[in-house]
C-alpha cells in the first residue's frame, strides 16, 4: 500500500537567510529517493513562551510504498534537512500521523549545501 509523507521546512533560516539552495537539494534528494514530490508553499505559525511566530515554509509531500525502510529513509532525510536549516526540531507526518522530533545530534554538525559544496556534508 502507498502512503503519503510530508515534511514542513522553513524557507529562511533563523537569521532570515535564504535557504533556496537547501530546498533545491532536498527536492533533488526526494526525487532521487522516492521518484518525485509535490511542493506547496505555506505559512507555519506556533507559540513559544507566549510569543507567536509565523514563518514562510515549504511543505514537501511524497507518495511512497509503506515499507519500513522507506519511512526510515524519509525520517532520516527530515532530520538531516531540518538540521541543515538550523532547526532544533522537525515537523513531518507519515501516513497522516504528525510528528515533531528534536533533531538527532548526529545531524547537527553537517554543513549546509551551497553552490560551492552542493552535497553539503562535513
């Protein structure tokens, strides 16, 4: 059976910096891994310590076979790109089940992809 997985990722980093290249890299990774994705622009809003935040986001939607290894690939990618976007947590859903995970520590030291270093990494 096929399932739908979604990843919500901000369009700007926490300092207002552009993440276009990161989004291009994520799109390429999703297409290469899952054979395609749909990208929708939106606005994320949340409250932290009494302050409401709003930020432009991209929502990546992927239709995939529900095999465990496929969902594990998606979660790993969500953590990797969430960390590269400078986030401390990542919001995604798999088969309609929403998740907000703290970014796993092994992803927080990666370098963000750039025009000079398109694969990112260390």
